[in-house]
C-alpha cells in the first residue's frame, strides 16, 4: 500500500548535513505532518520530495516509480510554499489556471476546473483580483487551489498556516482538513506548531536536527513520546530526573529520596532515568490525601481550564485542571497531588536534552 | 508669531538650494539656448539680434540633417535593443549566482564605469582599426579584413559596451525583489525552465527593463565621445553635429536649434515609450 516512500534520504550542504537518513512510507490518502523546531530540515525534506532540492543520498519513489532524479515539472506534485509564491502579475483565476495551461487542458475544461477549485476554497467572488488585493488567508487558499487544481497525486504544504493570526489559523486548520478529506489527496504538511500537527494529521513525523525521531499517530505520539525532547516539544509535560530502583516485584523512581511507584520492566536498577507526567494527568486533592504534598505557587486562568504551578519536595510541577465552575485552591494553599502510576512515563537517560 | 512664520518658510528654505541649483544649471542655460536658436546668423557678421525661424526650417527640410537624426535614432534604438538582449539574461544569471562569484561578476560589469568613456573608446578604436586585434583575428581564420572602424557598427559596439551596466543594474534590482520560490512554483506546476522565465520571471522585471531602456536610449541618442572617435569626420550623430555647428561652422544659433530639436524628440520618444510600457506593467504589478 506504500504510495510515497523515502529510503535513507540525506541532504548535505557542503559539510553541513541538513537531513540525515530519512526513511518514511506514506499510504495513499494519508495526511502526514513533519513536525520539528525551526532549522531541523523539514523544508529541505519537503523540497526533496517536490524535486526542488536534489538528495545527496537515498531514493524517493512515488507509486512504484523512482522519482529521485526527476525534474519538478515532470513530477506533477502540488506544492504550497511557505511564502505562497503566487504569481503577482496574474489574477486569481490566471494563477489557478497556470498548471492546467501547462498541461494543455482545453480552455473550456480549464475554466470549469478553475471554477470548481475556487469554490472548493470559497474564493469564487475573488476570481478577478490580483494577489496583492487579497488578505493572507485568501492568498493561502489561492495557493491551495492552484496546487489542487492539477489533481496532484501528492500535496506538499510548507508551513501553510504560519503567516496567519491565531483565530484564522484555527479556522484554516479545519478548512484544510475538510478539503483534504473531500479530495482525498495524499498530503504532507510541514509545521513547527505541535498543536497544528496533532489536530489535523493521521500521522506525525517528528524531526530533530535533520533526523526523524518518531513517527506515530497524534494520540500515540502524545501519550508515548519516545524521548525527553518529544515529550516536552509535543504538549506540556513535567520532566523529573531520577534513578531507577527495584525491590522484588515493585519498582519506583527515586527523586532526591522520594520514591514514586512506576513500572518499566526492561530497565536495570540504578539506571538514571527521566520521568515525564502531563499536567492534565495529575489530580489535585486536599492536603494529605495524595501521593505527594505541595503548595500552590501560582495559578493561571485559561478559560476552559486552570493551570497551576505547585512547589513540591521533588521540584516545581505544572498541573492543569478543567474549569468546573468553582473557585480552585488559592495561591499559597497546601494541596495533595495524585495520579495513576500508569500515567508516569519513564524515559531512559537524563533530561539534559529536553531543557 | 515668529515660530509660525519660520515654520511656513521652512519648506522653502529646505527646497531652496536644490531649486537654485536646478534653475542655475539646467533651466537658465536651456532658456538661453532656446532664445539663441531664434537669432539670425550671418557668415560675415555673426549672430544678429533679429528673430527668425529659419534655423528650424533649415533643419527639418535639409536631408543632410534629417539623415543624421534618422541615424541617431537608429543607432540609439539598436543599442537599446542589444543592451536589453544581453543585459537581461546577464542580470538573471548574475542573480542566480552564489556569493563569491556574484560579487566578482557584478564588479566586472560595473567596473568599466570607473574608466573614462574616452579611454574606453580609444581602446575600441585600436581593437577595431584596420590593423586592430579583431581584423588580425579575422585574417588568422582566413577571412578578408573588414572595415569596422568609422562605421555605424563600430559605434553600436562601443555604445553597447558603455551602456550595458545601465541595463543590467535596474533589471538586477528588479530580480532581487523577486521571491525565488515563485519560479519554483511555476516548475512544480509543470512549466519548463524556459516557460517559467517567459511567463513568470520576465513580466515581473518589465519595470526594471523599462527604466534600463530609457536610460540607455537617452544616453545613446545624446552620446558624444563614442561617435566622435569611432564615427570619424563623416559619420555624425546628433551630439557631434551640434558640436560641429558650434565649433567648426561657428553657427551657434543653428547648433542651438539642433540641440533643442534633439532634446524635444528625445523627450517625446521616451515619454511615449514610458506611457506605453509602464501603463501595462502598472496595471498588473501595481
Ligand atoms: N541552500 C542551503 N544552503 C545551505 N544551508 C541550507 C540551505 N537550505 C537550508 N540550509 C540549512 O539546512 C537546515 C535546515 O533547513 P530547513 O530545511 O529550511 O529547516 P526548517 O524548514 O525545518 O526550518 C538549516 O540549518 C539551514 O540553514
Ligand atoms: Mg522551513
């Protein structure tokens, strides 16, 4: 079922390796995000798929055909650039029609398909405007229409939403997913925004310093991050450094003398580990009723939830609780923290890389 | 009260030096030239203090002058065309170069501007002369020696060399403003390199090409050193003609009339061209 595959793809710029040994298989109709901090090689990876950057090593194939050395104008992939790269001297219609013109689609059919594409992105009434007369969100939709109208086998999106303001970005995420579902095009989206990657993708590929470090469905990525970097980059988390202890059948993490019960069968006793627990997995109880005693250091009201920082014997912990309509503990009040041991994730090694 | 009057006079004071400069160095000599061109001239007694239109009538009816004007127009247009044909691709290649090379080649292109036109023109006259390098090379590969010096060809070659930077620089500036991803977008949509250049890059550098063409045309049509040194005594252009009327014939009023006609003709051509191309470019580029 593999539709698009990357096998051991690397890219070197001089002595600098921007992308290192990326191997990835994408199925037809899938929506995959490349997620990572700025400069980790996402754009380079996307442009190698598009044919705009030639890989130093590795193989890229599409639907069984090796396209590693194929020119971009023969690949026929739809690309939405970070800057949108619309043709400034052409109207919206002319921009969208360009790809069809290059394919020598007869003019009647061309106009029909342009009209359909514009109605898909809800820009029908802007058909005769020039790009400079459009807002950021409208330009982005023109770029999507221009890429989709040629019915590409794969749609490549490079941070398509990063130039939009928060509210519009949220709307466009749903819009993008709606369009993708409707058209069914295999889509790869580059983003540095973890919330965006989690909310619209079928699978997320995390990249760090040119390497692929985890490929998983959003839910699994969030619940089972494979390293300390990912657990803090994807969502918020509390990272605590400790030592693994084992006593017969029970095991625990020792953090400065405090033992927290946890299970991670394959780790040897005495190994330094990092413990990760999400703020929403911690329950706040009355003082004395939890596994750990603490005191509220500060609290922030976020509307749908409260975010607390709690001083505890093992360090400061972030805790979030849903807004239940009653006033939660005030700053300075003692509280007890509780959690289900299954929600503690143990990551081998120290949290040095996580910061 | 004082503060108020000083704020009112401030713009005038600020614009004053520039305006004075412009008036003294451009408008005044121009007005004097216009007045001079209407004075009568007599070969034995010199400039008369009587009003006449005869110089203008002479210029526009005498085929000798018309031929020179026609040649000037032809050479300037040809130079502009060749400069565009060489300069635009050159600017494009330059804009796609990586850094050490880009700076080196930019210097190579702008470098000639640092050498006097007269010196460069003498250089060309040595190269193109009957025993020059070009003819020696022609003979070496078995061709008959060609007469290049003192022909329109020589003038066009040297003018293109002198004017090329004025075409490359505005086009290069326009290319710098272009998002390189726009060209890449055209490729991903199926356009070949050539089609992407023609349909996407070229239309966006029209304004740069327009300003380059105007500068090259204007400077070529009024060029003096190149036609004077490479055209010889007989092959005259407008500027050398004016020079001759002033300094050889000593007929200053006729020289002034020619200068005014050249100025007006140049202005008309450039304005019309500007109108035509800019209107089109503005409509789409804004
Ligand atoms: N043409 C290039 N020449 C040299 N280095 C480059 C080039 N393109 C990208 N890089 C480098 O490769 C790294 C990855 O870049 P990029 O793929 O654009 O990152 P991202 O899109 O994840 O922010 C960066 O450190 C960048 O400086
Ligand atoms: Mg990028």
